């Protein structure tokens, strides 16, 4: 999607994707990724997700990136945290305790700026992008994180019935993006209550991506 699409969503607070509580799928299954205690988790397209707080409460550090500065400001103010804000190349870095959030475009983030991460958590990031951008997104995240394991949530539904975002990403498509680098293991799925925007059934899938040896 265009940058302006997301910036205007945040400006107008049209953020139906924001759950407001930690994602149940994520909290149930994240331990299966076996991230070392105290590990650093990269959260692309982090919005103001409460999953960041959940990760910190479970001893992890978080590095997120989010296009909307407003989303990041809201994240810190709603969490009662006061970040230190510094420049990081073309991005801004907001830091408080174990949380570092970069404001700006994921495609401007470099491995040098991000620094080492132990795992990636992708909820509503890959599926937020149209098909034309997903391969580039997947490649960029793999490069940035040196192929760190990923916990990734996808959706599947009849794309001809509803236009995204969020977009349907069927298994074969997911494998086309990640299969050359990772083993993909589907560890759970569930129907989305009310389907996709009430227009067709939809199902959510949780995937563990572990590096091919
Ligand atoms: C569907 S929301 C998901 C937010 C969050 N992951 C969650 O679960 O609530 C997608 C987010 O990606 C952000 N975004 C879109 N394109 C981006 C880009 N190129 N770089 C960084 N963030 C981006 C949007 O501003 C939006 O907040």
C-alpha cells in the first residue's frame, strides 16, 4: 500500500487492525520459536501493538519499525513510557528500557541500524502488503535479520470477495516467499469470528519459520 494510505489511517484513527490486547495466537504459541531468554525480537510494521509490552513482560527486548510516527507516540504515551528520541539515518529511533521503535519506512532500515535480533514476529505486516510488494518485503526482512527465525501470522480467504488490506496469503504463496530460506511449520489455525469484514469466511494461520540447515 502507499505510505499515505497508512499515514491517513493513523491520522484518522481508522485502526481496526489494532487489537488493544496481546494477540492470543501469539501468546499461546510464541514459546515454540524457542528464542533464548532475554532475546531481541524484531517486529516489522509494529503499529502500537500490545504484543510489544507482552514481549517485554516476558523478558525479551523489542526492536520495531513503524511508518507512522503518530502510532509510535501513541504507543509510548499509552504505555506510560517516555522514550529518548534520536536520529538513525533516515529514521528516528525511540528508546525506552528494552523497547526500541524506529519511525519510518521498513525499506530504509538497514542491518547496521537495526543491529542483531534473535527472531522476527510478523502479525499484520506481510498480509498488510499487496502482492507486488510481498516478495521484496520478505527478502528485506530476511536480509536485515540474517535469516533469524520468524513467528508469522497469515490470513486466508476468498480474495475475490473482499479487497485487502489485510490480504489473503495462501500457503503456496507463503512458501514461494520463504521456502528457499526456511522450514515452514503451521502450528495452529482458527476461523476469524465474523469472517473477513463480514463478507466471507476467513481463517488465520500461525507459522514458525526456522532456518534451513
Ligand atoms: C495492519 S497494521 C498492523 C500493525 C501491528 N502489526 C498490529 O498488529 O497491530 C500495518 C502497519 O504497518 C505500517 N506500515 C505499512 N507500511 C510500512 C512500511 N513500509 N514501513 C513501516 N511500517 C509500515 C502501517 O503504518 C500500519 O501501522
